[in-house]
């Protein structure tokens, strides 16, 4: 057990406490009924420091939590550390510059996706890690030696071509590389992209024909790195820009569009509307200006890039804080009507989960309305992942899956909600041990990875 005292960082309190046991549980109690059509795994990644301590919420060791659903049953729950060099040797220091440049030295703690028969645990500074269907680590992936640097935690799987579109950033030149992985899982294109400096580019956008880079003022500082600090800070002198490039394009094809300074960890989705490119994003006014815990509240905004006029219209959609935006996987890069986000409770803190009431937000971007699914006091969700219903007709005909932490019982559940009705009573609820708050996950259907 980790002892919590006044020296414990906030992110390791409450349901930020890491767990220390890797469970395999087969006899799971289910309330409600799991739709029989759901055949696959819901897997979510997060930072869970092996030592019990991490200096920053982003530094913990990657631990995936998965539930296998099949034939209307919850077959198992497993949580597993991703076996990175940090697990083999806990004395390895993530902020040691030589470790930062070792592309296998990933924390592998940010996202998990299924592509080309592989399950990939991802963290943006290093190589992906391949997991097997039981969430055991196979090893780092460099695409047969083709990957020369880091690989984002937020690649996009094109629902039309099956390609995995990605990028990698670096503190050294080239600062940015575009990476295109074929539907068969081969890295087929690497393009060095010219940007103004080394920035932390957490995510990006794809449309049917383009990718859009977000070159924003969270800039690397080697002096901070040499001092052993988190080596990124906000820079008022670094211009915020969006870079639009054809998906098969090169550096020379990138067109840059100025926007107001801001930071975006996560776009909801992007799509083409004639000669415009529309992007819905969870926008922060800035990040890391005062300290590495300086995270203003993200709110939903829309950017509309006029690719003919060369301008970007920026509109705030909502003033409620919310993060982890998602659309159906089948609409990534295509026009979406609905998007889902995790609401951020007022006065959200790891310290007092019983004092918070979690919500999931559903935005109707055609009508400009939103619906709130309220989980109640002391119940806090994570990122809502949309899973389509079999033979669904409407865009929102499907399920929202997320782990929900219940502060009263200090335990968690996998909740399956009806995305169309946003009824707060779940269709199915699978009882689990406590799953600490984490980052991103996916529904990985058995057709992708069995
Ligand atoms: Fe992320």
C-alpha cells in the first residue's frame, strides 16, 4: 500500500492512487445485460507508477485495464503493466536526456488502439508497444526498422482506407515527422515537416484528404531538461498555427494558418466541408505558463479553416469544462453530428472524489444542443468511447463505454450506456476492482485483434 501524507502529489491521491496488483478476474458480476453483439475488448491506458510515486501525472508507468466482452458475458478483467525498460529496471529516470532519446524507453501510458491485428500501447515520445490479446506485452514496435523516432499517442485510423495516420515530434531536428502506416500495418511514408521549433504536439487531425498539424506554443526547453525538470513551457513569442497537408503530401505542400494562442491536447474530430476544414477541439487558453500543473479548463471550440481565404474562424461552443472528446471511430475524418466528452466537475480534485458529480456530455453539432448524462455524487467517469450498435441506422445508435469510479465503495465498474438516449441508468454495469483515473482507450473488436 502507498501511504498518503501531506507530501503525496495531488495526482496520486483519491482515485489517482496507483494499484499494485495485476488482476485476472473471470467471474465478474454484471448488472443489466451486455448486448450480445459486443465481441471484443474495452481497453484503457493510464499512468500507474510502479514505485508508487511519480513527479507528474504524465510520468507514471503505463498500465492497461481491459474487459473482454463476448456472447453477452464479461469474460474477464485484466490489468497489466506495459513491460517497458522502466518496469525491468525502476532506477531508469524518464528525465535523463539519454533515456529520453532511447526510443524503446516509453512509459507506454497514454492510449491503446487496435490496428492491423495489433494492439498498441502508445506514449508520444517513443515507439509504440505491442500487446497481445491478454494484454501481455510483446515488445516495442519500430515497423521493421522503418520508424526512426517517436510515434504519437493519438494516431488516427481512417475508416475509409484503414490507414493509421500519425506523426512524431522531437526536441531535436527534425522537430516533426509525418507518418503514414498502411492498412496492413507497414510504415509506408515518413515526411519531415518544417515547423518553427520543438513543440509538444500531443494530437493532430485527419480529414478525408488532409492532415492538420497543431503547432502551438508549448515549447521544449533543453535548459529545463538539463535541470531535470519537465522540459516544456508556454512561450508567448511562439506563433500558434494549423498546418494543412494532403495525406500523401510532402513538407512543401503544407499550408499554415495563424490562430489565436491556445493549447489543444485533444480534437474531437475534423472534416472537409467544401473548401473549408472544420475542426472541433477541447481548447485551453494556454498551458504550463506558471508551472507544470498549470492546466486551464478545456472547453469545446470550433475552428473553421477557410482554405481559399487563408483565415480561421474560431468559435466557442460551450463554457462548461470538458475533456477527452470522441466521435464514432467510423466517422474519424468525416462529418460528425455527435461528439462525446467527459465533463470536468466543478472544483475537480483528486483529493475529494466524494464531493464531485461526474457527467458525460453529448454534443449535437448540427442542432447546436447538448445533453448531459449525470452519474451522481461521487461517481466519476473517464473518456467516453462510442461503440456502434449492430445494424445501427442513426449516428448515435450505439453504446458509450467508460470506467466509472465510485467514491463510496472505492471501486470501479465498466459502464455501458445508451448513446442515443443518454439515459443515466446503464444498459450494463460490470463490477471491477478500483481502476485508477487514466487517459485514453478503445473498443477493440474481435475482428481487429482476437
Ligand atoms: Fe491524449
